[in-house]
C-alpha cells in the first residue's frame, strides 16, 4: 500500500514543529493579555430612595431623572464607567375583582426622543412584585477631577389589549416604591484611586 504523501506541516522537522506550536500558543496568550483591560473594584454610591408613586391607565408613565457623580482626590487620568441599578416594588390593585388580563411594570430609559426598554415584569393582583433594572454608563471622566452622568428612568404600565374588541383592559392602580444605586469603576487601573467617591441623586 502506497504511503500517503506527508503534509507540509509533517515535512517540517519535529523540533521546529514543537517551536512553532509554542510560538502560536505564546502569540495567543499575548493577544489575550493585550485585549484584557485592567479595572478597579466597583465603588458604590449610597442607596437613593425615590418618592413612591402610583400608575393607572390615565397616568401610565412616570419619569425620574437621576444624576451620578464620580470624583477623586486627584485628577483622574483614566476613564470611569459603571451602571445604575434600580429596584422597584410594584403592587397592582385590580379595578375588576376578576381581571381577565394582567398589566406589567415596564422600566425603560430615555435617549433623546427614543425609549429603550430594559425590563418588563407581569404583576399579580394584590402582590408586591420586585422588578430590577440595570442601566450601563459609558466611559467618561478622563483627565478630569470629577465626572457626571444623567439617567432618565421611565416607569410605565403595560396593559395587554383585547384582540377581539380592541379595547384595553382596566388594570386598576399600581403603587410603586423604588430605590437606585450606582456602581462605578476606573478603567486601566487595578486599584481604586485615593478619595474616589460615587454619589447618586435626583436634581
């Protein structure tokens, strides 16, 4: 039986093949190191407790503006990023003792004139349902002593439509309690800068 012709790789001497394999492995490791970015541990703001509010079909949307600020004792030479975490507790009181549909609490974020929905949770009658949402904050703050982000969180009531009649079911009222907290980190830096603090408030 005729032996198959050796491949180009097999015609390379064994020692050279071993070195080539190691070189490929080293290049792969170097690529991973080059693309991975150092970041400090997260620094959290105090928890902000917002004013409770009520949603209905008539007042089905409430917008809350949040301002996140990060600062350090010295100028920040590296960018900062992070996120705002919102936790809402929504209790739905149906207007109908035997509701045919269930509303949802929808948490979105306003970007210009557009809404970007993050989370939608279906509510249960007379039960406090926890809804959690995260809004990521882009890199900012390089070469500055402090930086600031503005977040417009939109709480909305989503009500399913009746496909047969085209009417919207009455959801009753939805009472919402909510809190927000920011978590920020410094990029290209393994340690948290001295005096680095984070705050979150409503203007």
